[in-house]
C-alpha cells in the first residue's frame, strides 16, 4: 500500500465550480488553482451532497448523508453551541487514531466554534461571530482561547495554517483550511484584486435569467439588482484572494519539505449563483429550496506527486461522500464496521486502475425535504410531501428552464429516477434523522433556511 500522505484539505465556503479557472472560467484569475489542477486531477463532475454550509461540511467530514447524520441546514454560529456530531466518528478523529497530527484553520460551522472539536490536535477557528465582514477586528478561537486579530480574515487563517504546516513534527498531518472570502457579504475585498475586474464582461454568468418563482431567499434579495455588477466584481476578487492564500499554503508545504508526499485537495462546501437564474445564493437562494446546477456543483482538484498523474481530467460523477472514503483510504484509517457509508473511494479512478464504466452514473442529493436524483441526461427533484416536483432534460435544457414533470413522454425517466432515489435514501437514512420527517426533526433552521 502507498505510504500515508500528508493531507491538506481546502474546504472553501460558497465557491461555485463555474468560478474557477480549471473549470473554464475565462476571466477570474486563479493561477495557483490552475497550477494545482495541472499537477494532478480535475474532477469535472463533482457535487455536494447538499447545497448548504453546515450540512455539506458534516457530510464531508463524516462520510454520511444528511439523513444519516441529521444536520439538514446551516447552524447559527452566533447562538448554537451544540455538539452536533458528537455521535459520529469524523475524518479528523479517524485520521488522528491512525497516527496523524490533525488541525483546523478557519471555518468549522458545525456547532460550537469556541471549543476545539474532538479529533483535532490544533484548532484555530473563526469563533461564533458570524462572518458579516471580511476585513477588520474579530475574535478567533486559538486552541480553546479567544484571541483578537485584525486584518483580512482569510489571510489570518492562512497564516495560522502555515504555522501548523511548518511545525517541527514529522508525523503525517491532516489539515482542514476553511476559507470563506467567497461568502456574502460581497463587498470589502482588496481593491487591488477588485480592480482586476472593473472592466470584466462576466461572460461566464448567463445574462438576463429569471427564476420561475417570485419567492426568493433573503440572500438573493440582499443584492440590489442595480448594484449586481459590483457584487460580481467583489465575488471574483474574493476568489482571487482565496487563490492567493492557496498559493501561500502550497509554498508552506514546499518550505517544510513536505511536498513530495502531500495530497492536496481543493473543494468547496457547495456552489453559488451570482446572478445565474436571476438569483444570488445556493440551495436556499429560493423558496422552495433548489437543486440548481450552480448550487450543487463544486470544484474538486486533487494533487499527489508520484501517485496521481498530472494534467488529468475525469468525467465520473463524484461527491464529498466519495472524497471522505478517498481520504480515509489514503490515510490508512479504519472505518467503523457498523456504519453504512454511501461513498466509494476515488483512488482507483485517480490512479487510473478503474475503468470509467464501472463507476455509478447517478448523483443523489438532499436539502431537508428536497431530494434529487441526477443522471448525465436528466435531473429529478422531489419536494416532500406536496411538491412542486421537477424534471429537467440537462442535455436539451442545461439552464433548467423547462419543467417536464408532467410530460407523458418523460414519465418512464421520472419513474426510473424516482425508484433509484427511493432505494438510495431507504438505505442511507437513519431513524429520526431523515430530512423528509418534517418540523419535529432535530434539524436546524429549516423554516428560516434563506438566512444562511
């Protein structure tokens, strides 16, 4: 078996796959992500299991669906101090048990930010103050002690992450870096970066799109349409700022002489609409909640020198549940035998030892009472219990503008996807934790989902 690598996991907030150089964006400047992609593998069809912050992060770090771990929405950082994952064995816990030195720098967003979560040797979190600004003075939790720092939040996070990487400890490390410059508010980013986009065309954002419902979430409504261009400028500046800090930490890996055996992963908790479909935000940019492509597609770049072939692009449908399995296998971690995990390790794909035809061809997702089954051609969205339901032909209608759910010609397709969806969530749900159970479920903020 391959030697255990160091694992550097970038888990960025609200970075849509479309807003990334390696995925073809023609204007956003991401030179470090471009180099990272060139040094390894780009997963062309990577998805989040759920298009909202806390639930998505919980799925990545537990390897479980929201209907297994029970977190179905964002967790209010300012007031919710519950240990939401106390009953689960998380990725840092599993890797720590396998001999890793483990760390978090940045956003946690799965309960109390002011106390280190189990499984982490190093903890530097943004604290429970919600990120309503990107530059200024704020409190961070540094190893359980609240300390005040001033500057751009992501720069502060990257500085602490670099200290963890450069520490004089030769154990393999696992580090989660939670950057969130791309999260709202879309203002206040470095002008030296915003100025790069003052003349941008934003041609990669489809223009003049409208959501078919008049009901929009507050995050979407928070962007005044008269100032949408400035918000787009600020979002691109945020992505470039994230890219700078990715480069800063890749340099720290090199300086620590760890680059030869470090698996670097860059992904985001979920995607984001920045005017797409006339919306701003993710799955809760609309009411009812959505499963739009821009909400569910995420970047997923992986680089591991000597193990993963350079300049490789893979078309398989993968998600964060597969990433969990990939990282546990790479780190030689033992999984609880009593747990039913939905994901599959991507290592055979990444190493080129598994044929594309052997991989699954349907992606599943959920957001509370909303469930999705998506093939390469069609996407079925069920909203329990009464709809509205949707069926889109992704080939003929990639902008998801024509709902075919009542089309007799598509009844067989809808029935097939519905059957696959039912089988999947029957297998990967736990009693009392399914997102379809309604308001008595121990889920968070579902009735105010648009506020995240």
